[in-house]
C-alpha cells in the first residue's frame, strides 16, 4: 500500500503521548539553549554552574535519545519552548 507524502511525514513524527517527560528545570535549560544561549550564559541567567547545565543536558539526551545540539534545538521547538 502506498502512502501520500503528507501521510508519511505525519507518521514519522512522534505522537503527543510519546514525548519524553522532562522536568521543569530540564525544559528551562532546553529553552535557553534554543534561544541561542551558551552553557555559560544559561548558567549565569538561572544561577547554576556550567557543570550543572551540562548535567541537565546529558539527562535530556538520555531521556530523548538525541545526540546533537541541532537535535536538542529541534526538540525544544517541537515541545513549544
């Protein structure tokens, strides 16, 4: 059976319920990253260390299976951050 291009694109997108459960802090970190902040800039803006920012991003990567900065930004956009 042949799918239309639009149907194929829709089926490759994750469903709303399959989105990873991110904590409010993880979402905050991800939002700053999507806004173009560096790890240091994010740390300064929310009053935590750069190492803590890195730790949050490692957890986000582990939860979501993303590997690159671009994928993290795409995730942030998908989540509406």
